[in-house]
C-alpha cells in the first residue's frame, strides 16, 4: 500500500510538472539581447555585447582566439585593469585584450563597467591558473584514474537500473494500472513506458558519465561544450511551425510523453472498469471486453484532442498530415487499415468475442484478446497464435461458443459382424452415464449408420456445454466405451482379407527352352 501511494504521488508530481509546462509553453515575451559567450577550455566565462558598429560576434572572435592561445601556453599570466579615455581595459601581461562597455556591464549584471572589469580580472586570472594546472602530468594521471573509476561505477549503475525497473517498478506499475498477471508480457502502454524510462535512465547515466569524463580534460571539454551547445540550440529552438505557434523539438518530445500518459491513464481506467464494475455486472466475458475496448478508444481519442487543444495545436492544421497519412494508407498500409477496420467490425458485430472457442484452420483454441490489428488465440497446447483480424472476416471460422456454448460432438464407433445392435446401443448409452460433463438434456443418441467392409458402423452423439474440453470429453468417452464393450463381450472389428490360391498340377512343368539358357555351348554358338 505504501509503495502504491508513493507511486501515485510520483505520478501526480509528474503530471503537475507537465501541466505547468503546458501553461508556461509559448512564445517568448521579449527578444534576447544580442550577445556572445566567451569560453576558455570548454568553460563559459562571461558574455560580450555589441558595441557601436561591431556586433557581439565580431567583438568576441578576436577575444576568443587570444584567450585560447594564452591558455595553451605554460608561462604565467597576469591580468590587470587600465583606464583609457575613461573606459576600463583588460590587459594580459600588459597586452590589450578587450574594453568593457556599459552594455557589457548590463549584460553580465554588474553595476558599472569598472565593477565588471574587476569581476573579469578575477575570472580570467582564475581561468589561466586552472588551465596551466590542468596541463601538468600529475593532473592528467589523476584524471585517467577518475575515468576508470567512473566507467566501473557506470557499469554497476547500468545493472542496478535493470534490476530496479524489472523487480520494483514493473510490479508497482502493474498494481497502479490494475493490470492482470497474464497481461504483463503484452506490449501494453505501461510496459512501453517502463521500457522507455529504463532506456532513458541508462542513456542519462552513460551521458552523465561521458560528460564527467570529457570535462576532466581541457581538449575534450572544449569539444563537449560545442556539442552540447549545438544540441541545446537544436532542441530548444522554436523552428517548427504548427498553426499559429512555433515549437521546439523538446516541446514535441514532451507532447509525445503527455500523449503516452493519456494512453496509460486510459488503460488504467479501462482495467478498473473491467475488474471492478463489469465483472460484477453479470454480462459475459466477450461483452465485457467489447465495452472495455470502446471505453478505452473513446478516452484515448478525447484525451488526445484535449491535450492538443491545450498545447495550442489547431487540429485543422493537421489536415495536410491527415491527407498524407491517407495516401500512405492507400499505398503501403492497406493490410493494416483492413485489419483495423476488421477489428472494429468484430467489436461492434461481435461474431467472435473474448473467451470464444474457435476451430480456425488446423488450430483449436480460445480467444484471449481482440486488439486493434490482430487477435490472440490460445491453443489447447497453451501456444499463443496472433491472427490478423481480417482473416476472421475473409474465411470460414467455426465458433463453438457463438451465442450458445452448448454444442454436439460425434463419436464414430464400429463393432464386429455378429454383434447385437441393441446390445451395442445399451453399452454406448451406459458409457455416457459415467461422464458428468455430458448434458442429460438433450440426451445422448446412438445411430446405426450402416454396414462397413469389416464392421457394423454406429455413431454416438452427445451434447456438451464446454466446447474447449471436447477433446478431453471424447477421450474419456472412448475409455468408457472400451470398458463397456469388454463388459458386454462386444468385439471391436479389425481389417479382414480373403486370400485365394489357384490350384494346378504338381510338379510344375518347365518350358523346353529353359535349359538352353544355362548351356554354355549354346550361348557361344549363338554368339
């Protein structure tokens, strides 16, 4: 119970964060001030603004090149400040580096250019001292040791994430979504979420380890900074136009996560409806499953529409995507569309329902699940067969449980010639009385169907209410019939053949030419 409460609190917290993102997402209210970041060995130090006719990029490029060259050298650096025409100037070993403007001070939230110059002096001096220390042999050796330790810890964390997700989060998710144990291995939304979060957790672990290792060395830190900056700009840049608003890749990823949460919540609500309401309503299992499927699809559809509207996506703007999807369905997804429509027909018309016992081709089994595209049949050998929905509407299917599960099975029986037919009838009916799975009304019947080559042919017809046990019932009946035949001295026939031997004179007369075939002299003369 405590675990379930903690999981529900976690889910509520995640949903609250998503709702806050939904509320705050939108175009920025103000344009950012043009600026450029100065970086030394992959560490951002400060920002420069545009000044006069020079853009921020034009000011930053020479400063960046100068700092990179200074950081790569091993001699000491001294950073000082000098006033030139009432403008603070930063010097490195008495060489000019940059001037500090009022725009630079405002950009870096300093009171005035002089205060910004003081801050930059300390920042640059610390950066130079650190760069010189990081290029020493002892620092590189310690960083290599830290790298090995970090990789070992990452491997342990990778294994622990798999154990935690498999043995802790999966049972908690099953309990929170009211999933049945036999459905755990199905590709449900909760399993998809668990697999996705496990994958993301492991990716985050290895990315964090890679970032930690690359930040240990100056060269790799620079490359990592460039890569992360490019990725963040790509993910956060609102370059995707849907309707009247622009979205970033991160916005679409969050939207996908919210839609997945809608599917999971709909599945959980459907499981609650199925297990807490429909099971006690008294309707059969097939009707319960049909109602649950309709409710689930309705909740998913309504939830998706509401989320898209809250997100600000005009559904009319998706007309082009829908038309392209229609073309795709017409060209390459015909079978999938046919199976999906067939599944809807099966849900509404219900020729086949969950729990029905089918004779489908060479398979006998019970319908366990009717999905959007396929149906799962569990055979008598407990083997799951996944059948596309369209096949049930395109070919003949024997449904032993359709509308009324009561059905009749036939058992052909043969007895030897000379057996008393009435005695055979009595023995067969006596065998039926010993089986409690045979219905007494309608009562069993015995028909004398004809004379065979080797036997008198009879047929026993019995009624049963459990079609999925017909093979077991037939086997039990045959055991009982054999015992009844032995009790009443009724013989079971076996194939009989009459062999006719033609009579003739003995000894057998041979042809007069036969000795010549074995005479060597005759053979040579003939040659």
